[in-house]
C-alpha cells in the first residue's frame, strides 16, 4: 500500500505538472516551477528553477482574468517602470517580464529565507541588535528609492524578504509611484512636493495624513511605514492598533508612541521612533534616518557584519542562528 508520504509526494508532483501545463510559456522561457511561495492580494508567487540562469528565481504571476482594470492599466505598468531601473543590494533584483494573453509574469531574484513577517512570527520579536542590522538595510533601500524620485507606498513586513545570507530585500513595487520631484543633490529635501490621492498600503502601516484621506506626500508616508516595521521588529506588534477602523487608529496615533510594558530598548531607538511618529512636517526623511545616532551604531556594526553572519555578534550568537539551532535540536 502507498504510504501517506508517497501519496502526498505524487499529489504534489501532479499539482506541479498540472501547473506547468497551465503555464507553458514559463517552460519555453526555461522556467520550471517548483512550488508556491507566496500569495498577495492579486498575485501568486512561485519558486522556479531558471535553466538559463542556472539558479532559483521567484516568478510573480498575475492573471488578467482576475486582475481589475486599475491594476492592468495603472499599477502593473508602474511597477515594471520602477523595478526595471532599481539596482540596489537591498532591493530584490528584477530579471525579466513576460506577458501572455492571460497572464503577467515577473521573474526576479529568489529570497530563500521568506518574509520578515514570517521571521518575526517565528521569533515573536527580534533583538534590538538584529533589528538595527535589518533597519539600516531597509533605510538604505528607502533612501536610494526616494533619491530616485520614487515612493514605494506599501512598505510592510510582508513586503520585505531575506535571502540565504540573511540580507534584507525590499519587494513589491506594485503601488510605487514617481513623485516627479527628485530633491536636491544630497536628497535631503523635496523642493516641490508631489501630492497623491490614492490610498495605498495597509492600515496598520498608514500615517495619519494618509488615514485622513486628504492629498498626501507619498515619501514621508514611506518613512512612517518604515517606523512601523521598526516597531514590529522590536515588539512583535503594531505600534498603534490593529483596528480596521480609521477613526480608532487615528485616536491611538494621537495618543503618541507607547513602549509596551516589560520591554526595554535603548534611548537612541526610542528617540528615533519619536522622530518618525510625528506629523509630516516634523518627520525625519529617509536620508536623515541614516544619520540618526542609533543608525550610526549600525555603520560601526557593518564593520563586523561578517561576525554577524558567522553568529558571533550580539551576545555571541545571532537570533537567526539561534532559531536554526533550536529547530535543529527539535529534530
Ligand atoms: N523574490 C521573492 N522571494 C521570495 N518570496 C517572495 C518574493 N517575492 C514575493 N515573495 C512572496 O510572495 C508574497 C507576495 O508577493 P508580492 O510581490 O508582495 O505580491 P502582492 O503585490 O500581491 O502583494 C510576498 O509577501 C512573499 O511572501
Ligand atoms: Mg505584497
């Protein structure tokens, strides 16, 4: 009799075969789909072997049948326009774009370690040391994107992935827009602000000006969302509320930043959050994030990045390594 494992394996093979049959175009491009690795609101993301590049890639697929008109005529072309030009160590590398009568496929670098959200869920929260490393990488990516006159508009833990060497990569530029003004040379100021009126992203990551449904500047909203990512890494929960009610959310925001009881963080990181979770006029911009005192520690730490990777920083071992060791001990 066939064991459960064998029948599961053959069911999976059958599923993959059927999937490949449904997407013959991928095969003709040398892409052999292995499994589903993610689901977004409008997309499926698959892990695939790229026979030409001789490595794994991620393929984001959007069906033209289910995608709405706005997505097809506005957001997909914008995402492509933006990701094509972005080249940064902390932004997922775009490889290829394929369009058929029924599907859009985006081929990109594959991030082996999954999303930041998955990691936080697994570890409940991250140490300040590990948060500092990831946050500095995210701030690096954000500064680069903003300097190019682009806003991401959907920064959240599900849109941040980690590769095999634990390096952070920003993904999902589906809501990105050009703010038209590229700022001065140092990238510190946006001389003529560009206002957007489309609500993008998730409520928990939305700044008060975005929640107020008035025209807003998209780049400062990215900084606020980055602050939410920082808070979620440190405390394993969103800073204001999980409520889907905008009025409730705005009420929580108006009460100001609160450090959950029983949690201790450095004065530097607390000060940074207090400079992010403020009205738009007073908020740090992406370039200023990089210069705050907490982030200066990250600059010093990058000198010992190799140590981090080898698990000798932060009390002798990184949390990632610790989880992996714990997992290994369980088996
Ligand atoms: N390059 C990648 N490597 C690994 N996983 C990815 C990659 N791109 C996307 N994913 C996974 O797929 C999910 C959905 O992808 P995303 O681009 O955010 O789609 P959507 O625009 O529909 O939100 C992500 O949250 C993540 O889990
Ligand atoms: Mg997404």
